C-alpha cells in the first residue's frame, strides 16, 4: 500500500513570534491533547519553542510570504515520514473558489480533491469556453491565465503581464470577498500601472463627416395619372388625374410606397378626379404637372374644386402613374403593346415633375411644400484620423480618488511638516484626513493657469487710462475686460487648482 507524500493539517496558530511565517498545526488524524500528554513537562508556555512539536516551517521561500489563517487547511510534508514533528514543512492549501480567499474553512478547501465530491459545486466565474457572460460585473477583478500575480486576501493585488504591471487596491466595491458571491469591479480603485506598447498611436487632423439617414414618414395623399388612349397617332390624348387620401399603414409609408407598389383598396379613398380630352402630348404634360403643382401650393383648384380641407395636414404627397400605365412602361410587363403606345407614355412619363430641373421624372415624393425626394436627417460627426507607428513607448499612471505626492524633507510655509512616524506598514485613513490633508496643497493645472496669466498680460499691455492717475478703462484696446479677469479669478479655485491631487513640496 502506497504511503502519502502530503498530509493535511488544520491551522491552530499563525502568530509566529519570529515572524518567519511558521504556523502551529495538527494533522487531521491527530488529537492535540493526546500528543501534549505524551510530552514531558509540557505546558502552553512552551509554544513556539524547540519543545513544540506542532510547528511547521513554510515550504515557500521567505521572500514569498504566505501564511494561512487559523482554522484553514494547509498541506504538509516531512523530510522523513517515519519521524513526524521533525523537519516538517507546509504550503497553503487550495481554495474552492477565488471568492473564498478571504477565509475558507478546512472542509470547503477540499472541494476539488477526492474527499470533496459530495460538496456543493461553487459558482463558476467564467463560461466553459473561457469567456465572460454579458451581465458579468467582476471582469478584471481576478488574474487571467497566462499572467503572474501576487494576491492579497481582499481587494489588493499585484498583476504582472507580459509588458505591463498593475498594482491595485480597492479592485472591488464590497468590503470583503464573500464565498460564492461574485464581486462588483470598482472603477474608483487606486492603482499604479506601468506599461510598454510596441505600437505608437498618432492622431491626425480632425474632419467633420456629415451622414444622412432617411426619415420614414406616413404618406397622406396619392396622385395618380393615366392615359386612356396611349396608342393613338394623332397626338390627341385623353385621360384622368386622381387624388386619393391614404389611410396610415405600413404599406403606405415612404419606405414601402414606390412607383409600382399595389395599395389595398381599403387603404385609399378618392378625393378629386380631373379629366382631360384631345390634348397634345405637351399639353397633357402641362395639365398633369399643373395638378401636381396645385396640390403642392394650394388647397383649392382655380375651378373651385377643393383639394384639401387644410394646408396643415396635406403632406407628404406621392405622385406616380397608376399601376396599369406603369405596367406598359415596364419592359418586363409591356409585351403585346405597340411601339407607339410605349413611346407616347415614355415621353409623357419622363416630363412629369414638380419642377423641370428635377432629374427624376414620372413619380416623386413631396414630403413638404416645394420639397421633393426622400426626407433626410443629417448628423455631423467629428472624426480624427489615426495612424500606428512601429516603436516602443512606455506609459506610467497613478490613479485614485485622492492622490498625494509627499516628501519627508519638505513642508509648505504656514503649514506643519508631515510626521511619517508609524506609517512604515501603511498610512491609515485617519492619518490622511487628520494630518496629511490639511498640510498639503492642491496641485496646479498648468494650461488653465496660463490662460489666466495670458488674460492678465493682455490687459496690462493693451489697457489705457482716461486721464493720468485715473484707474484703467474697463475695456482694453484688444477687447479684454476687468470683469473677465475677475470672473476667471473667482473660478481659479476649481478651474486651476486640483484639490484631488495634493503635494507638500516647497523648493
């Protein structure tokens, strides 16, 4: 029967007085009281001494400091398994989920071992293909495969990527990690980022690009024209022009109603019929165009026929030949019609326009008075050209809600020198609020300061006086004013000074 290489222990104490990362622990198969009874003159004051059999040294080198908490599991190994409690070493046990790294009871730590098959599966943090779900709010909190990391038990870590280093604190919004409760990433974390990029992004000139998109409107009226005798060769044509009121429907909007689309009879109601007889081809063109123009600009024809009840709600208006006439014009459906019929209708069709200058003849959409075509919405966007150049470039960034750049050797006149005693292992929030904040000053925004200086210099150079000894005139020769300078001075505390980046330097 094979003998185990590693054994599991439960941590009893992790407060090593030597601060070497040692722990006191017992094997799961051992009983603490039974063992100490077998030790001559044992008492609890001998803990952490050479007489203590429960001390385990870390297997990880001291420079990788990692000590489990009391109650957690650790894996241990012996130099000689036949002589336990001598030359024994431990290494941190596995966790069942990254969300349990704040603390995990020894039972749960064995989830993914042979003894943990009956334990409930923890919540997966990724899909099986390694992707995140669309609603995930913790992307970026935990290290990704391929990256190296040193993790704290809470919101702090150090991530080392191929060409980037991240040092973070406050990476999630919760106070502590809760087992099987995915955290929420904190965009307001504090961090240091050092990066190297192999391509340099260079911005070029900015251009304004205007794009148009068609506005879909519901067509309210339809004008259709037809020629009764298009085959005649005497240049004497008869026909009608109809004005229909259309009911709102998907088929009657400006996207779907075209020159050849068929409109259901229940969606159109005839409003006006105008007939003509024995007109020449040119007179027919004028007659139909005059009717279209009247619908565009009038509510009543010259003969007294009412076209619309109101000028307000008559647009959009679509004009076209009726379906029968259009079928003669289409090569795919005009088989059996004589060449004179097709030529007569084509000549008339090409000249039916609201305006002679329009390129498109025969049909069109009047979407507003005197406006023919597709109604468009124009949107202008500024686009900056970008190029990527070969060549390494490094960046460094420091971020946080409040940033302090502190010197142990300097102080600001009129303020106290900051006392850095008892801050070697970290500065407390009380120290930041009570001592550092009142003894630092806001950092100055350079460009905004130059704007104020430039305004003052312009005033000094271009101002004039009404009389010697009098105050300067409020408006200078180049248009600068005393009121603008005073306004900029009032805004300086927020515009020029940045209270969230503070220093105590004084050179």
